[in-house]
């Protein structure tokens, strides 16, 4: 069970900008994910919750609002999606902690 992210890091202007990342699920099971940010004041992520089909991809759009230059990160928590799940936020809450993994996206605002 794993996800990959491309690109694994992003540089954005401290004055504001956007970065797009692709989450890939190379496995054979549908995955559910949740994105957490170390800086909710200057960053917005869409979507925060989502599903990724087996051998599928999902796109994350990261928006940096104007703010002081600094290093931040996004952590994508993921796990196997319940079979009948249709609501990603509710489904993520059903994934036991021991079945979750995570991947970090480094963010640098200069």
C-alpha cells in the first residue's frame, strides 16, 4: 500500500502562486486520502479529501496566498478505502490508524 507524488516538492513565490501535484496509486486497491498543511494561513489545497482508483491518479492544486517567505509542508495521509464508500471525508475517518500511510510534499515560499 503506497502512494507517490509528482513533483515531491514545490517552490512558490511568497507573494502568491499555484502548484499542481499528481498523486498516483500504483496498487490494486482503491485508496482514500486527506491532506494536512503545516500552514493553513498561507496555503489552500483542493481537494482536501479524495479517492484514488487502483492504478489511478488524483490531482492536488496547492494555492499559496501572499505572506512571509518560509518553508512549509503538506502531509498526505492515505489508506484503503472502504468498499462501499462514496464520501471521502467520512471514509477516511473509518480507516484504522494502523492501516494509514503518509507522504510529505515540501513547500518553499521565496
